[in-house]
């Protein structure tokens, strides 16, 4: 088992995307949409309603050994202005539990902020390029943030926690998620592991009487042209890829 060697950043929340690239930088394609919370009618892509976000990233490049993109070290995600987060009432999982021997199995079930998703990872081991789909799951963190547990088993064995917290962004954006992803060497002396994709649905809810309490809510109004969203992805070596776009307004 190999764990992090350095820290700096991972995931976010969104609503529909394009692609962006920069000189000597990976190419990033991003898609995301507001989706209903399973078992909670009236949630989803509805103005002002509780929602989960299905987010997908694809990262390509050949800057790193094996013909893979440079390792991902940071993701800043800017939600649209008017996005509301409601962490109150949700159970948290201590960081010490996630990073300890217990891992996600030691977290309360109600601390899960997402179902299990997938993160594509790649590395050159012994001169041979290898790829794997690691599992990825979000947990509510103490202080109102989100922590993401990533588990690679074989051939890339690594278990890491990407720590995320929210800050207020300037208009036209709302809460901004800043995450931290450790660099990982799958084997001593091997290159750091690259991230090639992320696919996760973030969101949760519970019932308080007949009322549904959601962790996240869509804005009550949609600007003309759609919701403005921005994401900045940072890579080892200094490259930064910025994606800006406007997500379609919900249907009335």
C-alpha cells in the first residue's frame, strides 16, 4: 500500500461542460448535470430544489512517463451564484477515520456524501504503462467541507484522502470547492500516479418530518444564457487548465 507523498487538490460540483487545453498541459473535458437524489421526489434539475450533481472529467495528455497526463494536484470548482449549501444536520466522518486503518468502512453510513464513483488512474511500472479504475467516494467533513476517499487496488495499489473545503467566490459565482489531492507513487521510485478521469455523483438528503433536507440546492433564478460555472485544474509541473461555461437553465 502506497499513500500520499505531497498534498495539493481534487474534485468539485457542477452542471454541463466543454473542454480546454493549454501549451504543455493536459486536455480536460468536463460534463456535469444536476440530478435527482434517489428516493427523494422533487429533487434534481429544478430551480431552488435540492439536488445532487453528476460530474465527469476526462484528462488526456502525454507529458508524463508512459504517455500519460501530468499528475493532477488541484481542482477549484466555482458553482453558480445563488447555489446554497446546507451541511447542518448531516453526519460527518472524522478525517482521522478516513486516513486511519478503518478507512471508509469506519465512517457512519449517513456521512456518505455520494455513492461510490470511479477515478481512472495511470502509471508506468517497470517500464510498462498500466491503467486502473479506482473507487472514489465523498464524505461530509467536519467544518462543512467534503473529503474524498480514493482506493486503488491492482495493479496500482494506493489509498488516499483528497481534502476539500468551500470558500465564497466573487459573483457571478457562488460557493467554490477547493480540494487537496496527494501525489502518489505506486511503487518506490516509480513516477507519481496520473489521473485520467473522474466520475462521481455528489449529494445527499434526509427527511425531517415530511420535509426533505438536501445538502445542496440549485439557485432560485437562472441568468439569461445559463448558469456560469468555472473550474481550474492544476497539474504537477505548474500547468493550469481553466474551463468556463454556462450550464442550461432547468426546464420550467
